[in-house]
C-alpha cells in the first residue's frame, strides 16, 4: 500500500517535473519598457567621435556593427554576412548582409561602408577611430554588397576593432542632414531607434520595426537613466525605480546578492588596474627599483580588502577573460625579502620616497599599497587628483608614479600594444625594450591564436621582468537586474545588449 | 521704485563683466585639456591640434575672450563641445528643475524656521528653544550629501515613501529640497530668534503691550515685521550658497538641473558650458539680491526715501 502510494506520488512529481521542463518558462514575452540605471550620461551619440566608455552601452543597441563578439569572445558577423582574409592578412573581403535598413529608411550597402571608413579617416573630423583603423590603407567597393579593405601590414586585431565603435555604421543621409548636430540625432541600423535624450535625466530608444533580425527585439522601449551616485543607483535598483543596473560598488555586491528579487551576475572583465612608473624619471629609471615595487605589493590582499574579494589579482595586462593570459606565470606574489634585495641592488637599500597620483576613489587601495611598501622601506605619498587633471598629467608625462586603469579591448593587442610598445600611443611611462616591440608586433600580425598565445606569454614575462607598470587588479564585471528581466547574456565586455532581453510583467 | 531697479541693473553691468573675466581666466587656467578629454587618451598630436583649431583654442586668450563676450552680449553663449547643443538651450532646459528645487527648499526652510524662530524667541530658554538650538546646530553642521544619503535610506529604501532619484514631478523633489533647505532653515531660525529678541526689548513693543494689544498682534505685526529685515538679508546672502549646493544635491539625487550641468561640464572641461552657466548664475544671483532690496523697502519704509 505504502509502496503504491509512493509510486503515485513519484508519478505526480515526475509529471510536474516534465511539465516544468516543457512549460514555456523561458518563452519571452514581447513588449514592455526596460529601465537601465547608468553610472554616467552619454557624452555624444556619434560613435565616430565618442571617447567615453559609457557611450557604447546605448550604441550597441542603436547601431549595427560590422562584427560582434559572442560570450566566448569569438568574432561573429553582424552587418557583414561572411568574410575572407587574403594575401597573408593584407586584404579583407566583406560580403554584406542584404536588406538592412537604417532607421531613416536609407539602405545599408557597400557605398555606405566605404563612406563610414572615409568619415573616420577624414583628418578634419579628428575622429578617435582614426588611429584604431590606421592599418586600413584603402577601402574599395567591389559591388553593392562587397567591400575590400586593403591593409598596409597584417593586423590580427582588425575584426575585433570592428566589433566596437569603429565598426558601427552611421547613416550618411543623417550625417549630411544634421551635420554637427548628428551628435544628438543618431541614426543606425540597430534593433532600437533613438527617440530622445534629455541630458542628465534620461535617454530613450524604441523598437525599430524594420530591424533585419526577424522577431527581435522583444522590448518596446529602453530608458537609460544616469544616476551618478553608486549608493543611490543601488537604492533605485532595490526600490524598483530601475530594472537593470550598470556598475555596482564592490561593497554593495553582497547586499545585492542577499536582496530578494534581484539577480547578480559576476564574470571577469577586460579591465586592468595598475600603477604607471615613469621609466624616464628617477628613481624608476632603475630596473631593480621598479622590480622592488613589483615584489613589495601584495595583490591578493588588495583584491580581498579594496575589492571585497571581487575580480582577480593582476600580473599582466591580460585578464582571465582573455585567452592570452599566462596562468603558468607565478612570479608576482609578494616577496619582501626579494623586494629588499632589489632595493639594495638598485643602490637604495635604505629605501626612498616618491609620490603616486591617483583618483580619490582609489585612495583605499593606494593606502594598502602604501603600507605594503612601507614594510620594505619605501615611502609612498599619495596625491589625489580629479580625473581631468590626472589625465593631463599622464599625457604630459608629469608624474613619477600614477595610478590609473584601462577598460580593456576584446583583443589582447588592445590591452598591451599601446602601453608596452616603445611607439605605443599610451606608453606614457616611456618604456622601451626592442625585444618587447618585436614580440608585440609579431603577435599583432600573427593570425594563429595558439602562436599568438605563446607570444603573449613572452610579453607577460618580459613585462614582469622590466616592470614598467605594476599591474594590480582585474575588476569583476558585475551586473544586477530584477528577476522579471529575462534573456540577458552577460559578456566580459560589459555591454548591455538588449536585443534578446524581455520582461515578465507587462 | 522703477528708478531704483534701473539704477541697480545698470550698476550690475561692470560686475557681470568682472565675473566674465574671472570665469574665463579661471577655466583656462584649470589643468586638463578639453581636447584630450574629448578625443581620448590615444589622441594623436595632430588630431589634438586640429581639434583645438576647430574650437579656436589656438588663438590668444584675449582674442578668445573678446569673441566669446561679443557673442554673449547678443545672447549667444556658444555651443557644448560635446553635444553641439547651444548653451542657452541647455540652461533653459534645466532651469525649471533647479528653480523648483530652490523654491521648494526655501519654502520648506521658512515653514520650519518661522514658527521655530518666533517661538524660541518668545519662549526663551524653554524646551522648544533648546530643541530649536539643537536643530539649528545639527542642520547647519550636517554636510549636504550625508543628509541626502540618510534621507534616501530612510524615506526611499526603508519606508518606500518617496523615490530615491530622478525628476518626476513635485514628489521627487521633496527629499532633495529638504536636503538643500535644512541648512538655510537652521540659519534663518537662529537669525529670526536673535532678531525677535532684540525687537521684543524695544520701547514700542512694550508700549503696544501696555496698550493692551493682543500678543498675537504685538508679535505678528510689530515685532516680526521688524525682525524680518535681518532674515531677508540672510536669505538674500544664502541664495548664492543654495545655488552652489544644488551641484551636490542634484548630482546625488540624479536631477537634471543647472548645478549638475555645471559640474559635469567642469569635469569634461566643456569650457563654453561652464562659462555660460556661471555667467547665468551670476546674473541670477544679482537679480535675487535686487529682489531682496525691493523687499527691504517694503519692510522698512525708511529705505524707500533714500
């Protein structure tokens, strides 16, 4: 009897389980408005003129891009349907997707692609994209849906660059119509069209009915709200003022996880945080002195305390989200004895004193480093600066040591070349090592990923040996959203692609 | 009266000119290059140079100033470096939020300060007086951002009565207005208390009381009106502080007001916006003080004669 009853119960449970498995739990509902809380407002809606990381959030939903990246960092075609690399990486042939329309009704085709490249390359526009696509020598229209990009030298990161702002296609008709006001009147081919932007209040985009991917997007509307204060933004999330939150303070992550109705997703980001040591200014002209700092810093403690256990310690410009990270390398742990030996080797056994410049938001981290350096006899003073001034000092090499981060790029080249190559555009520490230049150039022109990985392992080791930068930390990429938000795919680049997102409640 | 207003307005012209010179030179002295902030860290030197030339930053400062002033007097404050939006349009868009915020802050602070100030003067050294002293001390020494965070925690997160951020009508301005107005309420309470105490000692008050006039009339008509002169002075002077504090309050509560416009453009070195907003605020301050002067002559007929 008891056995029979159990059988029935099991049967009922099994059928409930079956029903749960087949029920349209994941079926996504159409319609609704998603409200996203941002850390800052957009600066411009023109991707060819944008320099702020935050701008890309809206762009990814308004603009179609030639390529995109997937969760595994693979390059996937978007406005390009298929592509071929010829002549040993010197020629790229893009077959474009047909039937794609801009929000203003104009057609997307090869002429438009060429015009976009010409626009980015036009010196008069002074576009920040110009240096990103510098390897592209010529763009040729082969037929209405085929373009050819001729390169001056093989450049492996090209497609990766075209997954970001350089690959975003703007409407020629709209640029010609609005001219300088295009910055407030964007027209792309993305799943959402721009509606209005009331600066510092909200930016609204609505579903584009002519979007080429049938059935997408699900949402009717997305509203971006800039809420600069982290605590207030988190409160807005907890009280249901927003459905989705970008950028949460590490101290709030535990509370977010404990809060009912909220989902927290935490993955490795593309960021690196570190200290720039000016290689042309004493005492950091001396390699052993730079190495002394390398060994004096305890990155694990910083990760635990300043970042509340989020993210990972950094020993190179490559975070764990990248295939280029060399996980076999271990010579980055704190070693006070070695640090002292290096100080002696550099002729400063009694220590020395220097000033590091940084943002007020990084003071806690810098104070931890300060204490760690003090242990081995180095006296680090902290000078807090506002971001604009910090950037100005960085660019004019006006620092001995300077604490700043890099938001990262999907291709490892974008995290390393500009900083470590003697001719790199972001090499403000004026570091120069011919061997390093050679490795970085080789990794840039090599098409095979396994070979590139080996090259970047060497880059990691030489960079650790020379210690022009003291890499400290790779941030975690954390997003918080309400349980009623479905279908968000979290990728390390941190972009909120809302095309596949839907809402439970209407 | 019209003559007074005309004379005062004329007198403000040199003042505004001086403000414009100071603002212009200060922002150009600021470290941090708008070209670098706009074009990004990777900007090449020739891109930077082209950008500066496009905005006219390669010309001598005096020429730049003259050019800007020439347009400003015709009501053209230039355009944002970033969004190309006309600066006047940006200010006009945000003005309603800031004006409502300041208006509500003043209203709230007067609603608190008037009764509290009067009662604590009339019932000197009573429990109410002590409480008001404590309130004044607390209100005046509490930093704006901290008070705002506490209010958000209590009223938005715990009680869920009011929204924590954004501009969505009067309700959304209650917490920011309390944040902004508390210090003013504290100051006015103290000012009114001492003003009342002084007036209550005057002969004419004693006369009025001796006549057998009701307390309500003695305090409300004879004493208060005279004590208010100093209160109006304080409010006039504090308008500048209120305008300044909107920067913090608007940023904290994510309100799209003039204060936030200013601080954001300072951080991004959007020179034309900063210059425009500060000039505009200077005009606003001058006008507010003019209103205060007119109020004086209403409260104190002796001023009208001069």
